[in-house]
C-alpha cells in the first residue's frame, strides 16, 4: 500500500465530530426536554439514569435520533481495507505505548495478524481484569480510549 492510500484512508476514517460533541448535543436536548433523571458522565463516559421514566427513555431515544440526524457522518466508518486497518493499528500502537509507560504489559500483534483478524485487537483489552476504580481512572486519564487522541499528523 502507498502513503497516498494510507492518507486517504485516514481522511475517510477520521471522525468529523467528536464523542464529546455528540454527548453535549444529546445532553442539551435532554435539558431542553426537562429530563433530569439521565445525566452525562465525564470524559466521554456516556449517560446514566436513576429513576428513569418511560417518557425519559423515549426522550433519550428521540434526542439520540435528532443528534444523529444532525451529524450524518456519525458514527465514522469502520475500517475495510489494509490501508484503513493500518491507520487504526498505528493509533493503537501509540495507545499501547502510553499504557506501557504506566507500567502495564501490552502484547502487540503484528500488523498482518491485526489486518487478517479484521482489527480484532484493542490495547485496553490487555489490561488486567482486576484494576481498581482508581487504577482504571488513572489509565483513562493518561491514555484516553479514543484512538484519534494519538494522531500525530
């Protein structure tokens, strides 16, 4: 594959809007509809609810639909070609290096294995199952799960 193919793949896959922007738009919609039982978690953690009514659930679904209609490029496409898989593989290598700097072991597969397995590897999957809440928070703060955070170009 050529550098031009990888550059084109990166451009096609790069999100046009961020998770945070999507969540902010949903949060605004919930607020406009007086839904207080569902709140947004920090750092792109999604939403949680307590005492959620049927109306609240319906408003949440309506808000999501409205936001997704407003941002038709969301979610971004999934990789299909070797060049597109290389884009994510390189981002995941940076994520793996970040996690390693925190003292964790991350086994990185070869690119050929990654591509042949349709990108079925994610550095966070290498973390120990028994991380404490504080350890998990530290990893997430220092090594964000959004792979585009690691883009250097």
